[in-house]
C-alpha cells in the first residue's frame, strides 16, 4: 500500500505542476477538451537509484581436503543502495502504452554470515556487485492531458554474485564469483514534469538461482547453490526523445 500511495503522490505532483507544457498525443487518447495530450511514444534514457533487499537460502558442500563431507545451509539477507541507468522505447496506441527497457545498476548489496563446520568457525561474505534486466512494459495513460502512466513490467534478469570464505584456522580459503540468469517482474508509475522529462517510482522483484564452485586453498573443493529473492525499490528520471 505504501508503494501505491507513493505512486499516487508522484502522479498528482506531476499533474499539478506541469500540466500545460506537454506535446500533442496520438488520435484517440482521452483528454480534457482544449488541453494538450501527452504522447508517450519515443525513445528515452535516464538514471535511477534506490534500495535493494535480497534474502534466500544456500547450501554449501565441501568435497575432499580437511573439510570433505561437510555441508552447511545458512540463511542470508543482503541489502544496500542500488543505482544506475536505463534506456528504452515506448509506443502509444490510444491510451495504451507498450515498450521495452534495459537497465544496468551498480549494487552495494552485501552481507556476512557464519556457520559451524567440523573443523572451525567460518565466515562467508556475499555480494551482488551489479544487476541488469531486459524487460517488456505495458501500461495505461490514466491522464492523457497531464502525462501520467501506470505500468507493469516483466522480463529476464542478470545478477553478478561473489563470495569469499574465511575460516578461523586457515584464513581465506575461497574467492569465487558467477553471473546468473533469472527472471523479474514489477510495477511502476511515471509522470511528466516537463515537455521531454518524466519521473518514475518502480518496484522490481528478481528471482535467481546463484551457483558458486571452486578449489579451496586448503585442498578439496566447495560448491554452493542459493535461491535468491531480490527486491528493488527505485526512483528515476528519464529524458524522452522526441
């Protein structure tokens, strides 16, 4: 409910402040007689920033070496700021808007957790350094005269993850990273605040299966699988052309 309230506030603010300075839209869009209609058709580029919160479960399996046969399944949560940019294009048919968007965000999401194995306590540091998505968008221009859009979005997600394992007895025994493919879906609201400028608020859910594997510095190998659920809450600004 907080997300919907925030979207409503954003749309209302855009409507009150800049309703008169907007371009002409395609035939069929609904508007107040005598006022210009905002046209969402066109290409855009922009920046975004916000907060990411990810959680999940992981399974670690050690094979060979002094930790051979040990398994661990600690839960984890990782959160921090995210920020980056997006490019996309929209096409409007009457009040309906369809588009495609790609984005790339740097992520500060990271966490540490500890677990007990048969040899000694170990600490694992997990990070998601970057996240990228390619998504379709479909929405409805709910106020053509004042440039307001509500939309849903879904597509493919790419997450880069890294892990470092340190034990009290042996120091750092593993550094590994992987890029993993998952899926994403979300919703958002966007409003025009000038002729070629829009502001948005957006929520994305990203589901990914993360996998690591590598040799240990003390002999043997470790493999790790994790199911990660990432939640991104972002605001952004776009410049639209034409």
